[in-house]
C-alpha cells in the first residue's frame, strides 16, 4: 500500500506515474501480498514473529550479510577445506539471518551479490539533526 501511495501522492507532477497502466503491476503485487498474508520487510526494522506471536525477528550478526555454503551431496565424502568450499561460486549463498528471541525461530533470506531482494524495502531515512 505504501508503495502505491509513494508512486501517486507526490509533491511534483513529474514524480508521479504517467498513467494508471504503469500503476497496475504495483496494485497487483499489493493485492497478492494482502491475500497471502505477506509481511512488509524493511531493512533495519524488526517484524512480528508469526510462530509465537510474542517476539520479533531481528537481524543476527549486526548489519552484515553472511556466506552459507551448500555443497553438493555427491561431494560430501570429498569435502575440500573451508576456504575452498566458501570460495566456490556454485556452492555459496549470500544471506541475512534473523531470529526471534522469544521462541528461537530463524529466518534466512538470500541476498544475491549482497543486493536487497525486490520485496524488501530500503531502510527509512533518519531525520536530519
Ligand atoms: Zn517467536
């Protein structure tokens, strides 16, 4: 919903979408997200835990991405050293992990090449002092 408002409620006409046709994909996306019970994910902000309903998911390991190695099952008997395993492009994912301190639920998101996935919102701008 905020995505739609940001594209339509603007100070300058030039910042607005040129026609309703350009807004349709954003509306479809918002409707699908609402139907599926999606959560707005924003960098730097916790979100409520659906497992316990008590805690919030918060980023683990400060604000850095981590590497997760997923070697092929067929190669587990011939494991290379750790540096070689994490240096291979076809076995390593760049991820951010979040945990709920109340129930221990973990969520891990793939951030290819450390880029924010499309469904994530950028961090809010901090008010200037
Ligand atoms: Zn929880």
